[in-house]
């Protein structure tokens, strides 16, 4: 519950700061930069370094990759049918295809499945969601920022120099090296800045008056993220592969989380329909507090 209160508080702080006019118009750009270059890499260096993979955890690790791929295909088709601008399509792929599997996901897992389920949640988040964001996500953002143009060299350079991706590589290289206690504490404190800064940034940029003009795209994006996407994951894992047990329940539960804050920051940093991105997070996060209990109830038969 403490994390949920923090999410709401930081989001509201961002809104109030915008209305107070005490900060520069582009203050969010500095917050976004800190999140991408400091907060996200710090979290990656901590949690990926601590991962211990096993065969039974392949489903949680694969979920985010499958969800993002399905989201890209879905929003590409929708974009063609509705003739959406390329930057809107790119925004939907990022925030509609990646879930907030950590700062919403982990407290929700603890609430509904207990602390024993947090290990699965961390695996989903670090081997799945954040790694997808650091590779396919940054590729998608760069591609759609260029309005559909493909500069392979620029995209590859962007991925290889993306700070969270570099942190992921470093954490794998150092997986057998124990961090000094002071370094571990430092990384955790730096990583702890992600939620306050990212949500304050989203709140700072959100304009509720734009809901009317973005209602169609917002509805499509949230319908996939909160309902269609997790239903697809359930169909594949529980239906096609007949997977059962609490690990599968938690994996599908994570697929139903609200749009990911990190993906929103990357989309905003690449100027991919900022109004839609902030609405997806700003509306999707509180809405997920209503849809997640429904998913928890529907997933009960998979526990045995």
C-alpha cells in the first residue's frame, strides 16, 4: 500500500507543480534525463546482478517479450486502419506494450500473492520488461521518432549507448562479483529516485483537457494493456502450453499491470505523442487498481 500511495502522491505533486507555474515549462526534461541516465541504470545494476535463472522461470522471463511483440503487431494494424500518425503508433507500442511490473507490479503481487511471489515479479521486470525497453523499446522509439524512417546505424548506436542497456551488460559481466556494501546501498538509493521523478514528470506534463481529443487512442491503448494483452498471455501460457501454478498466475497478473513509467519516459524523450503518453500513464495507473482484482479472481483456477 505504501508504494501505491507514493505513486499517487508523486503524480499529484507533478500536477500541482505545473499549475503553480513555479518551475520552467520544460522542467520535466531534466527529470526525464536523470531517470534514463541515472535511476534506471542504477536499478538494473542492482536487480539484474542478483538474478538467478532456472528453467522453470522461462515463462516469466518471456512474458514481456511476447506482450511487446503482440502489442507492436496490434498497434501497427490499428495505426494502418485508423491512419494514425507514426509517432502516435510508436507511443502506443511503448506504453501499451510494456507494463509497470515493478513499482505497481511488485506491491500488487505482495498484496494478492504474498511476499513469496516477489521473486517471480523481479524476474518478469528485469529479465523481461526493462530488457525489452532497453533493446526493442529504444529501437521502436528511435524508428518512430524518425517518422518511420530506418537509419540502421543510428538505431544500433542508440541501443548500444542507451544507459540502462549498458548497465544490463555490466551487471551480467559482474554477476559473480559481490558488490561492496556501500556500492549496493548507493545504487539502491539512486534507483529509488525513479518513481518520484518519473511520476512527477508525468503529472507535470499531463493535460486532462486533451482527453477528448485523444479519447479514441487512449481507449485502444488501455484496452490492450489492461485487457487484451494479458488475455493473450493467458491464452498462450495456460491454453497453448497448459502451464499451471502460482508462477504462471503471477506472470499473467504482471501482464495486466498499468503502462510502464520507464517506457513513458523513453517515449516522451523521443517526442512520441506526449499528450497520449501522459494520459496512458495518468489514467491507466489508477484504472489498473480496479482491473487487477478482477484478473486476480479470474486467475484463481490456474493455481492448481
